[in-house]
C-alpha cells in the first residue's frame, strides 16, 4: 500500500494490513513455527530446515524483523533469532480482536 493512501485508514487498519501481509507468505509462517519449536536458531539452521536459499531466508527474516515479531542477537559471525514475545502477544491481541467480530445473523443482508 502506498504511503499516500495509508493515511486514509485508521492506524488499527494499517497495522492489521501490515500483520496480514507479513504473515501472508508460507515461508514466514514456517520460519515462525520453527522458531517456536526450537525457541531460537541461527539463519543457517533455517536454510536447512525450510529448504530455501540463504538470501531468500534473509529477506523473509527482514520482513519479520521489520514487524518486530522476531529479534536477533549477534553471536560471533552468526545471528541467533527468536520470537519477540511482547510483540507476539500484541499481534495475537490485534488479530483476536479483528477475528472475534460478529455479524448479525438474524438480519438478512445478501
């Protein structure tokens, strides 16, 4: 979404769209699932686990880091990634609020 158009929407709508965009790629979902399973890992481990090239994994990690859902610590020449628990809870709450909306089933609309 272009910067000039995002101002037409609420901050909540823009945040939800950003979350959906980042989570909308199966490689990113796989990276998150792997990080939850092992609690932290090095990028090279993700290459082996996910089966994508290192530059591709790095690009997906960049998107996840930009959202704040993962964080990394430099250990020697490697970066060890893990889930940012505070941001994960915030994102979970945002998604739960959106997904828990109910329509009025008694009212016929279509």
